[in-house]
C-alpha cells in the first residue's frame, strides 16, 4: 500500500433511495443505532488494549503443537453489531517448517449456522507494517481493515483474519514471504474450526488485498497439500502483490518501494540466513539505506506515516545500489516469493484499479495472463480511476457475486480467452 493511499481505505459511498419522510426516519434510527454502537465499540476497544500485553505474551519455550492448534483465545467485546468475535493465538509453521505462534481474529454473525458449518472467508490484509506492534488485531478497532466485513457477515460467512507471522505475537517477520504468510492464513482457518461457538465448516474462500493478495494466492497454491482436510472453493484478490520482481522494479524509485524494501530486507535476511552469508542480502543497500532500514522496519504504515516519509523521502533514488529484480540474490528470492509457480485449480477473482501506482495494472495483467496460460478459471475486472488503496472496495460488488457463485457450487464465467 502506498503511504499516501492509506487514508483512501476509509472512504466509502452510500446512497439512500427512499421518500423524504421515510428516509429521514430510517436514517435517524439507523444513525442512532450505529452511533451508539460506534461509541460502544470504541470504549470496549480501548478496554481491550489494556489486556493485550498479557494476551500476546507467551511462555518460552512455547509448548509444541500441530498447525492450527489454539494456544490462547479470548472473546472480543468490541465485535461489530450483530456478530461475535475472538482474538486467537495458534500454532503455525515458518519457511523452514519450524513451529511458531501467530495471532488472528475470528468473526461470525449472530445468525444460526448451517448444519455443515459456516463457510469461512479467510482474509489477507494489506501492508500495515512488519513489526509486532503493527498487527491489525492490536488496533482499537481490530476489524477496521477487513474489506467486505459487514457484507460477509450479512451473508452468513465467518471471517478469519490472520496478522501474519511476527505481527501481534513477537517473532521473525514474514513480510512478503509467500510460504509462511500462506501457512498463517490456512492455519487460522484451522484454528477457527477449534472454536466451538464459531461453528465453522471445512469449506473456505481466500480473499486478499495487496500483500494479502500474495498471501491468499500462495495459500491457494498450498492448500491441497498443506491443509488437505479443508476444502478451498476459490481465491479472490485485489491489486495483488503477485509478481514481486515487477513490484520491486516498478516501485524502488519511489517512497513506496523504499518502504516496502525496508520491511522486506530484515525479513528476508532472517528467513534465508541458512542460504546466504551474513550481509549478502543487505549488500544491495547504500550506506544511507543500511543506516535507515532498522528504524523504518520498526514503523507502522498507517499510524506512523509521517515518520516513514521523513526517513524515506530523502532516500528516494539512493536507497539501493541497483534494481533488486535484476541483482542476486534478490532476483532469485523475489521469483521464489512470486505467485504462479503452481497452477490454481479453483476459480480465481482478480480486481485491479487502473489508477494504481503501487501494483501497476501491467503487473496484474501479466499475472492474469500467466493464470490463463495455466488453464485457470479467472474472472478479471478492471476499475478505471481506482487507486491502490481503494482496489478491494471497488472490487466488492462483483467479488460478492462471484463469491455467491463459487459457494453455491457453480462455476463463475471466465474472462480468459
């Protein structure tokens, strides 16, 4: 997500199509209810913050557990109106298969669940940072970034939203590392099944935006082998970070690329320390870039935007020595963490804003072309004038229609030639 786009994700438009008198009454009543609920949620959210340090602090060493096994769970008092939610910490696996703890939130509607259990929408959030404190579940409103939350609840879906490894619970960052991100998404679905009151079934759909698009696509590629007891129905992404080589090459010349790289470099150094000698991954940095990276990597995109710009803006054009996409070992690592190495056998939805300056339309076009060449069933939608921050919201109307199609067992129409 571009730092300047961060405010866009709060922008939504609604219309009232009623007569003046009826509309006035409904708006007044609805405004009163939603206003009171917003106050309640804020108060409860502030109270939740007081208990967060104890909840997220785990014993060391952590007792071993199978992927998806719950370590700790608590109900969230500030759940949206008409829903019940939990904060959960569960076992997952890192790039090397090592047991790690990961945090997430689970939300279900206060509606009767079907006999087979609720279908799950597994959400992959866009970039919020790479440090533990930047986890969405740690926010006063831990549901704020889940694009489509209210629509999914209204349709009876359960929502599972992982923080990704290293966020929420202290640990090594998995920023833009496809395998551990994917594992954390799939294991969050497993963890939700272990919450009796959630009443989730074994069917799920993946939905992700930007970084979350990469996580969702990798999860789709890995689902059948990593979590064979689950049934993946489809994967939907908006402005996905699918091709990291194109993403880094396109953006390293601006503040977005500097920010993304500052999050990725420490994560890649830790993940690949067994493959590359100390300093080889970070050697791409200029002296100024090397000095600035630790401080930038500790900043959160949404809450510390001003601080990020103060450090990153002067580094534009002078953060790295060369284009990472054509410089080893980055050339190899970016390819390894780009989606598309395995064909997808479930329906795919892709939404892309044509005014996106972070995930460029061409990068998504290239990924869709790859999917089509692999025989995937792809519904590709382009949105003129839509920037990166609004890509998921712009996609929602058509994504929801696609979702109802795949969850009803029908095959959506494909835009592949």
